[in-house]
C-alpha cells in the first residue's frame, strides 16, 4: 500500500491568488516558505499549494503575505515544455490549509528593553 500524504507549516511568501476553473470550481494558489528543508535542516524551501473549493475561497479572502499556515495534502508531480522546447517538472501540494497566525506588524514587535547595568564588585 502506498500513501501520499504530507503535513507542514510555513509562511506565505505572497498574497494568495484565486482563480476559477472552466468547470466553475475555484482554486487558490499559495506559495509557502518552510524552514528546515535543506541539508542540516538549515535551508528554507518553497512549496506551491493549491486549495480547491470553499477552503480556497476562504484562504483568498482572509490570508495574505506573511501569514503562518498549516497545510495537509498530497504531493502532485507536474511536467511541461518551455517555448524553447526544454522539458521542466515540479512538485506541488494539493490539500487543505489552516490559518495559524497573522503576520506581525512593526507596531506589534516588543519594545527592546535595556539590559541592567552590571556593577563590578
């Protein structure tokens, strides 16, 4: 038995893009930055996510760049040919999104506090 399931959290790198398919179904395209995807878990990876139907409409309405979200879904493989005839491929996730935290604005940042002065004895 094979299972194609992934779950991850990340921040949106841009505002969601909502479009409608010829069938009338809406789909929201998200792009997430996910920490810990490289060797040594130090690099940031970028993942394209598609959310269909009511979930996609809600994501497009309420989410924006910087939001922290959780995604669960399946990985899909896509391939295409460029105008120059080169073959390309990529992976994307089709699934559901949960809204976790809004982006912090500069006014939400905690004020830096001064460290207490140390007195030498």
